C-alpha cells in the first residue's frame, strides 16, 4: 500500500509539472496513473518525456473511453473506415464516450506511443457508466459491453501491448439499487467467464466524506472487502477532493502557498487591467466602447473575486479571460505587457486558496472532534492519507503538480 502520482491536469507544456514528476521519481515513487484524455494527451506525453532517459520504470496505469479534443477527430477517422461505430455515446457536442473494442485498440496504440513504452502495466476502461446517457440503456447491456471490451483487452494482453486491465468507475461506490451503478459483482462475473483473465484492478473515488467503498452493499461485504476476496487490487482517486452537496471540500491546507491579499488589492489590479484594455480598444479605433461594455468582461468582473477553487480559476482565465485579452490586444502582447493580467490571475488563485483553506480548517476541526482523524503537527493532508492507509487500499492516487506537494507526500511513497 502506497501512493501513486495522479496525473490529471498535468501537461508536457509545464516545466513545473515536469519538475514535480522528476522529483517524485527521484524520491522513490513507483506508480503513475494517467489517462488518454488528460489534457488531451499531454499528460501521457509528459510521462513519456520524463521516463525516456530514466532507468527506473514505475508501474504505469492509463485509461480510455472519453472522446474529447483531438480524440473526436480520431473517432471520426475510425468511423469513416467502418470502425468503432457501435456503442458511441454522445453526451453533448464536446463530450463523447466509447468502450468499443476498435476504439480501445486505437487508444492503446496512441497511449503506447505517447508514453514511449512497449507495454502498459494496466489499462482501464475509463468511466464506462457514460453508457447510461443512452435513453435505452439497461444494466444487462452495460455488462455485455464491458465483456466485449474485456475480450479485446485480453487480445491486447496476448499481443504484449498491455499486461493487465480493469475499470475506473465513479459508479462502483453507488448502492446496488441505483440504476446507473457499476456493480462490481457483475463485473467480476463477466471477467471470470474468460479463462485465465487479466482483470486485475478497479479504481474509484474515496475520501473522508465520500465513503461508498466501505458501505456493506454486497451481502454484508463492502466494495473494498469483496475486491480483496476476489484478489482484485484497488486504487482510489480524489482522496483530497471531496464533494458534499455539490460543493468541493479540499481536504488539505494551502498554507505554504498563501500570500494573503485583500479585496482592495484585487480591485486595484482589475482596474489596471481594465485601463490597459480600454487604451488598446481606443488605439485600435475599431469600436466606440470600453472593455466593460463587453458582456464577457462584465461576467468576469462578477467572478474574479469569488472563484471557489484553483480549477475554477484556471477554467475562467485560460478558457475565457486570457483568450479575450489576446483577441483585443492582437498578436503583439509581449511577456512584459502580460504581467498585469497574470498578476490578476495570481490574485484570483490566492483568493480561491484562502477560501478552500478556510473550508478545510472547518472540516478538520469537525473531523478531530468526531474522532475521525487526530490532531497533530502533520498537515491535514498527511493525517488524511494516513487514515486511508489504515483501510487497506492498494494505491492512493494523489495529484502532485508541484514539488512542494511531492515533499508533503513522499513519506507515503513506500507502504
């Protein structure tokens, strides 16, 4: 039992992410979890670049199922030659999903290339429960599709492209009467229909608030207990990011990063950015308006103080604010000229960290009072991880995008 490096939202375009992974490996990390769709393949590319010149080779777990970004062109190309047409689920315009055998084979090949390895240690079906977005979905057909996927994965094991396989599903932890549950008992039955199968892993969310994996749903057994009985290894994700009533509770402190900034500082930064944008609009002479006349700018003004999480800050700034600045500014936005806009980004990030730390400290006090965790000099995240290790999960997957996160967690790299 030990930690794994969670690679959600890491990218080969970030030196900070690369430094964190290298540092983790130097400190003895031996397990990396990623997925074909994480940052549109950039997560796997980063791992491949880091591992290329290293002699130590950690266990690599990756996944496939999501069709987003460049994968939409991939599925279109497969469909054009008659492949992977069956079982394609279109959730919305930008999110499709499939565990069609043709698509999985394609994804394994792409992952092998990005990771720069000859064989993937474990390949997971990534949230196959997206099938239930089909209005005609049934539990019976769900497991039939999983069985078809398993047969293709067995062929890939035989070819040496993967060594084992499994499922990552958020719905493993649901009660068995939920119509969208991923019923582990039925999954393992499908695997056991295959002689000498290589179904070896399941992955699911678990944290101190979302404890479905410990509920006795299986005739007095929990998901964790039944997996142990069947010899299936378990990996948990989101150990420090819990959802309660739709709200994210970060089970960690951001104190090492906090430079407390008050609202007035943010307002001054915002005014500076608005002035710069107004000057640029006036300079262009194309429009008789100000920056704050733009609907997107008005929306942003109401958001930048109160974005709830770091991820929300990144989504708003990277997805909307920075592209808007780039469109108005044109192609001559120099690194020096961009500083005020990144200062505002840092302010919003700081505010989100302060807010999440306050929520975490409130949860920590309640957890200590209830006896769920102990008080002590270790950080909240260290005490939380220590608690998970007591339960007996095989791997705890923690996002470590910065070297300081690695330093906080490195004592758990070896069980």
